[in-house]
C-alpha cells in the first residue's frame, strides 16, 4: 500500500534551492548521489479544493507552523525574504516567502483541526 509522498519543487537554480532547505530551513536530508539532496518533509496533510476546469490538476505546497509570528521572526534572522505580510484568513494566518531559485512558498498557522498527526 502507499507508504509516503514525494514532493518535487522545480527550480531554475536547484543548488540555491537545496541550500535554502538544507541551511536555512534545516530540513534533514540524504544525498541520493552527486549532491542530489532528498529532504525529509515535515508531517503532512493533503487537501482537495474545488477548482475551475483550467486550474484542475494544479497543486501548491504550504509549510505549516504552530506560531507564525515567531517563525517569521526566526526566518527573518536567517535572511529569509517575505513577499507578503501576514494575512488573517478564516482557516489560518498565512504569509509568503521567497525560495531562492524556486519562486515562493506559503507558510501558515492553521486555525482548523489538522490531520498530520492522525494515526
């Protein structure tokens, strides 16, 4: 049966993106060979949202945290650039950060029940 999920981020500068996940976010990793790093993801969830037919099949990656303000402060101290301010959504607090060589990611503090720790 299915035992995991493998997420891919396509990057124009894979080395810079890998360094960001390794050195700034400090994600544990293995080297699959020749510097090809595979990162351990935090516990995850999968949500299915309705979409217009043109957007069906698109996907997004949101990183989650327990205290968004504290996490933003920590990441700013490491030089992370945020491309939006924290916004209050009904489902949580969210901000967007720049990932070197790979665009942006959203970071959020959920205000809903989470599924990532279900057994």
